[in-house]
């Protein structure tokens, strides 16, 4: 077999066997864990490297600890056996978190009002970022940047602010119910809020204050 053919065989093996055939049962068990698809808040985890392997070559059961954002480094929990024979390891690894996210097409200064032509959807690694991200361009239209962004920067929640549709003191229509059953009442907003945000409103007649969601510049929907 010539060298070129040998390389072709290696590529084919890599395609069908992402884990080397000579890998230990331990390595294969970790690969199988990620191969099943590890998702968290709209992103998929991909293993980059293991910083320190457990002192065993046998297959282990793997699971994630509780996490609250897409962290780059995490200690996976690996277990073997049950009951009195249970052994547990905390295995530090590095990760990618891949997601389809909205980013900006161009350099944009702070206070830019976002419009569809300025935005795009890209597959990006968001590991290490703690902010909320968006997957659809339409969801960001009308939001205003709170800081400048460079071309291809992902738009995270800490970089935008939705301009308020309702200001404090505005008169609004309070709507309760859905479908054919709707009750309306006059109310007053107790603070500013944007589309889809929660706001405290006061019923003009009863003076009772309730929480509602902003529907448009003149209407809020009260949760039942």
C-alpha cells in the first residue's frame, strides 16, 4: 500500500470511527457520552480535551454537574459500580458549545437601533459567555445596542436594551382572558417596559396593582 492510499484509509477510519480503534474502554465511554448529544439552553457541547483522566481504563458512566451557563471548563462526574462498591471521579475537561446565533454583519456603534439588514445567523462557539443569545433575527429588531460591536460579534443580552413601548404613568388598556372571553379595564403603568416585558399596572377604578405583560404601546395582558 503506497503512502497516499494509507492516508486515504486513515481518513476513512476517522470518518467512521471518531475514537481510535486502539482507544481504551474509558475513552470510548466518554466519546459515546458526547455522541448522544449534550444540549443546554440551545447549544450543543463538543469535547475539546480531557485535562486529567481517571486512574482506570474501564468504561465509566458519565454525567454533567449542575451548570448555569455555557462554561468552557467543567468537571464531569464519572462513576463506576453501585452501592458500597461505587467509585466516583471528577474529570476536568474543556468544551465547545455550538449554537446557531444572531451576530452583526458590520461594525456598529453603541445606541444603534438594530434592523434586519445589520444582522445574520451563524453557527458559533459560545463557550464562556454568560448572556442570553438569540437564534432569529426578527427577535432582535428594534433593540438598541448598549455598547459597540464588531463585525461577526454575537449579540448577547448584556449588549442590547429594548426601547420601552410604555413609560411610567402612561394610560394603558388592561386585558384579561383569551379567545372569545376578554375583559378590558383602564390602567396606569407604574414603570417603563418594552414589548414582552412584565410591568406593574394599577387599575384606574379599583386602584389594585397587578403584574402584566406588554402587548403593544397601549395594551398589557394580565395573567390569570
